[in-house]
C-alpha cells in the first residue's frame, strides 16, 4: 500500500525525499475524535431504535426527518471536533490535514472504485450469510426508509448519505485514525485497525467484515492518492449506490430484512 511515485499532493507521512515525516497528531487527538464518533453514533442509533420501538406516534415522514437530522448532527459534531480541537490546536489548515486536491485522474478513478465496492461488499455479505442464519437484520434500513418508497425520501437520504456523512467519516477515520496509526504501526496495520474501528462504530456486529473491507479500500485510496478527497468520493459513491439500491428494492416491493 505504498504510494506510487509521481502521485501528487503527498500528505501520506513522507517528505519529498522519502524520509519519514510524522503528522503532528497526538494520542489525545485520536482519542477525542473516536470518543466523539462513538458518542454521536451511539446517540443516533439509540434514538432511532427508541423511536422504532416506542409508542411515540410519529408519521413515517417525521421519523425519516428525525433520522436525517440525527445524521447531520452526527456529521457536524465530528467536523466541529476536528476543526476546533485538532486543527486549531496544531495550527493546521484543512489542506494540510489532507483536503488538498489530488491529481485529476483520482476523481474519475474514485467514482469507479466506489461503484466497484458495492458488489465486493455485497458478495462478502452473501458469503457470510452462508455461515449464519440468513440475512442480517439492519435497523438502519428501517430508519432510512420508514415510509417505504417515495421520491422525496429517496433524494433526501441519498444526498445526505453521499455528501456530509462520508465527508465527516473520512476526516475522522482516514484523515486522523488511519494516518495516526500508520505513522506508528505501519501502513498495513494502520489500515486494518482503522478499518476495524470504523466498522465497529457502525454498531452492527454482523456487518463488521464487510464494512472493514470498505475501510481497507478507503485507506488504500488515501495512501495512494495522498489526499482525503478521493476517499470521500469513493465513500460517497458507495453510499449513494447502496441507498439507490435500497429505494429501488422498495419500489419493487421487496420487504426489508
């Protein structure tokens, strides 16, 4: 997973002459961001589960609105923590953090890579189901589509899931967690551990292998491109594809697991 010679915007822990150059992040930075990610994701998950299981009378459209607001809040919390408690502490710009533009080829490659991740993740899930009791119940699906198919719901969920959510998650898990671990443990260990943390914080144990695979692809993308933008695009395209497939299935009358 070493960067290819000639890739632009090297922000991958190496200087121009190849010497090691650790980024200025400390363990306290990593811990703070992971706590923020865990707290915000658990708050969102528990709120959605409570809404689904409680006797609170909310129309499906209202439950969807609550889910979208929670997704936005979760993402904004992560972005704010990174901006005010990490970047500000180290006097670092967003570009230095990893949001410098990569070589132009990476944007097109990232779109294709995001599309390719969908069958990869789906195949791994199918293989895992052979050794389990069938399809995994995913409460997130119910939360993202409580009213079944509708064009406004499909558009709203797809926009949020493919934009601010991957932006915030890539800042936290590849921008900070992966690069902090990589600088201390090496690229492979950093990619694997950050991907496992990324998967575990989604809160669905049966999906950890598939989400870990996605996390490895995202870490590889950051390592090769030297920028967070390609990983954000990969993540966004993957989320958009999965959300689109969800609503296509609903439109076809397929019941959610």
